[in-house]
C-alpha cells in the first residue's frame, strides 16, 4: 500500500482553524442546523457531482440514505484529482475536503480549474460538520481512499486497490452534536434530485432510501430537460400550447427557458441560477418578464389583434395560466435579498431579453395559431382584471361607507401594534371557542374558519376577494391581496394557522398556505406565517405535572426520561389528542398558544411551494394523479388518524 505523506505545516494549521470556524458557526455556511441545514449537506455534495456532469464527464449520480442516516453520493466522473501539491504536500482531493474555499473559487490552489464548476465550495463544509467522512476515488488505474473525523484527516489519501473505472464516492455521517436531527426526509431529498435532473438534461440521478425494510428508490433522467419539467408541473392541467416553447442560448451566460400556457389562472414561474432556485427572483426574472410583455404586445399590435385604441396587455394578463422555468448559468453570481436567493448581476437582464427576442419572436411568427390561442386567453384575462378592479372598488367603497372593515367572526386583540399582535386562524367553531377563552386577549386575536374552503385553484382573483371564507382572512390581515398587497399594512406580525393533525387539518393548511403563497406572497417571504403545533399526546400520573408530547419521537424520549426516574410505562396515563376541540381552554393555552411553552413552525417559501404543488395535484381535473397521491400517502394519513 502506498501512503501519501502527511505533514502539518503552517498552511495546514490555518486549514484546521478554518474548519473549526465552520463548526462554531454552522448557520453561516449552511443556513441552519435544522433538518433544512441537514439536507443542505446532501445538496452540497450532489452539486459537485452535477458540476462534473456539466463539465461533460459524468452521466450517473447515485445517492443512498444508508441505515443510520449515513449519506452516500457517487458519481462516474473523472474522479477528484489525486496528485500532490508540491508545497503543501497534500493531495488535491484532500485539499478540496479540508480547505474552506472562498465563494465561487473552485479547487483552491490545487491547480485545477473546473470548466462547468459553479458551486464546489461545499465539500469542506460538509466534512467539517460530519462525525466522519470517507472519500473513495477511482482514477489513474487505482482506487484511493481518505478518511476524516469532524473535518480532521485521520487517513490521508491511500491507494487501496486497482480499478480501470473512474469516479468519486463520498460517504458521511452528519455530526449529531451539531444538527438538531439526523433524520433525512426522503421525499424532500427526492424532490430536489428530481429538480436537479430536470435542470441537467440527460443526467441520471438515482436516490435510494435503505433505512426501511423495503428500500425505496427513485430514478430520474429527463432527455427533455426543462421541457420535461414544465410538462411535469402541468401534467394535470389543460395546455394551450401542448408542446412547451423552448428557448436555449449558449454563450458566456447560458440561458434555458421553457414556457407553457394552460387554461388555469395562476402563473407558475420558477427561476434558477446555477440550478439554485432563486425564490426571490432577480435580474434574470426581470429580463424574462419585461421581454415577455413587450414581445406579446408588439405581436398583438402588429397582427391587429390589439386595436389602436386599446390599452396594452399588462404583464399579469400575459402571465395568467403560464408555467415557466427560467434557468441561467452565471460564473460569479451575486445573490441578494433576505434569503440570498435574488440574482443581482445586472448584465443578466439583457442576456435573457436577447435570448427571448431571438427565439420567442420567431416562434410566434412561425406558429400563428398557437400565438392566437394564447393571446385570446391574455385578452380575456385583461377583461377579467378590469372587472375585478371594479368589483374591488365597490367593495372598498362599501367598506368605507359602512366602516365595517373587520369580519364579524374575528375576536380581535386590544393592542394595535402589529409587531406584538398575532392572529390565530382556527379550524372549526369549537376549537375557535376554546382558543377565544384561552388566549391572551391583549395581543392574540382569533379568527375561526369552518366548513369547506374555496378552491383557490379554480378561481379568478375577483372571486377570491368576494369569497365568504377568504374575505375574513383578507380583512383581518388588512393588507389587501395580489398586486395590491401592502406588507406595511398588516395588522398582525404573526399569522398562525392552527389546525388538527389529521386529514381535514392537513387540507385546510394546504388551502390556506396556497392562498397565502398565491395572493399574499410577501407575507411568507417576510416570515410572518406560522403553523401552530398542538401536542399529539399527554402523559399523566398522579402527583406528576402533565407532560405534553408533540411528536412520536418526543413521546419515546419522555418515556425514556421518566424510566430514568423509575416511572414505568404502565404507571402512566396516555391520552392521544385527536383534535384541538378535545383540549379545554387552559390546555390549549398551555400547549399551543402560550409563547413561553408553545412550538411555532415558521412557514418557508419551500413549504408554501410544496402546498401549492400538492393542491394543484389534488384539485386538478384528472382523477388518476389524485388517486395515486392518496394511495402513496395512505400510510401517512392512517398514522395521523388512529
Ligand atoms: C460524489 C461527489 N462528487 C464530487 O465531489 C466530485 C468532485 C469532482 C471533481 C472532479 C471530478 N469529479 C468530481 N466529483 C474534477 C476532475 C478534474 C478536474 N476538475 C474536477 C480532472 O480530472 O482534471 N473536482 C472538484 C474539484 C476538484 N475536482 C479539484 F479541485 F480537485 F480539482
């Protein structure tokens, strides 16, 4: 066995300090140490494999969640270079895993430059935050391996065998002293892998969950790339242009766009920079929207579909029912905004506009029938918009005259300071009653909602405004909806959805989240929307204070803890809460509403997007996908329901 020399010199000491900094402040590098941050570790490693694919050398990526929450990611690229740097005496591969790289710079001083490389700064961060990491490289006829513990090299790169294949495999166990949980959510990872496969045409990504008795596998490979992505998003909708319009331009900043209009009313645009979802948009999305509006208006005037005296169509009119993906690659992206997901590079706006001009103008000229169908839809959207404005104005006038701006069902709080105020949107009248009695009325307001909610999926904005279920929510929040939503007017700093942990509760949560996502998006972006977490169980025993548990894990922990105090399971009374209605006002306050003891989950854009996608699936016209979803989630539903 050949072993590479390994010495600690001044450079290496700096390296150790660098990784120590990552361990001290992990949030700075991966956002958080919650399950989100945990998933981020996987994305970092997969990103590097995808980069190798973008460089043109890797066709397959294999991700496995092994028993014990060990992650394994393998690619069939060239293998990370193994040669030794003459000055540091460290292999390029070890450098990648131990040197904290500055943003965008790839490969450190290894001497390698990665052509398609866009991320690649994460391997050392993953290594620093893992209990152990094991890297196996096949290249130059050999199999090489190195091992680390909490970022420190415990086995430098060592030849362990021969091979005529090439590739890289990274296995790691995240550090449980850093992360709140090591429990990966398969469907979250699966979704991201699907997205990555859509964004990288032809790349095959397989993900397997080996933690269960019967492993679950998903295998993604899309020859159509973004076209497949849009078809996937619209699979339960009726398309106006059955084949998505596809725009691709190479060059310094590659641009890829796919567009499809459906008979629906919502716009569904997702933008990506270097395969990262830019939730807050940015210059690429601006360029896309501006040129889309201009190209369609120019075409409509040119063909006399819009008459001289008619107003231009607005961007909203044109984007009604549009599903689109805008994906750009930028070597040195600047990210801005609250969640650092807004592209700032100003030159990209023009790059996207030029790509649109080159391809979309020609497409419309060559496909007049499709162009006409889409424009008819835009014109009908424009008419509906004008009608909706009139309806809103009349509602507003009425409100001013009657000065009843707050819904009757709302039990408002006494404070007027939005920063300290919160509104609980509660499912059902009985839970609403308990919440009203249990709350702290100085700053907690209760809005009960009941009955079947409006299907946001199938409604134009004017209907939403006048809907008797959503109108109270709009009035209570107090900041309008859609384009007119004004976050500075919100009446409550926290909008808290409180619903049961059962199927009906899940339904109302999905509907409300979708409504907020589509009509009050800044509320979610600004972090004002929360989910209350009612407990699932109560453990009680004479002479002992009641103990509430919020998850099955919690319950197990509580049992263990009490066993330590000599209290056995059969000495404990276990109550399972089926719904909020089963709790009396004091219990509801103590477990779910008291800021000192409650658990609130902040809703992220990711959560809202998921709710939106789920709702489209559940409410679409097609029965098959709905059945599929219900079958797939049947287990989950049963767990919640018993
Ligand atoms: C399983 C996860 N995969 C990786 O992390 C991975 C990194 C990587 C890579 C290269 C090839 N495959 C990879 N997989 C590579 C090879 C070569 C040049 N650049 C990149 C080459 O053979 O010439 N590297 C990522 C960074 C580095 N390599 C480098 F800095 F060491 F060069």
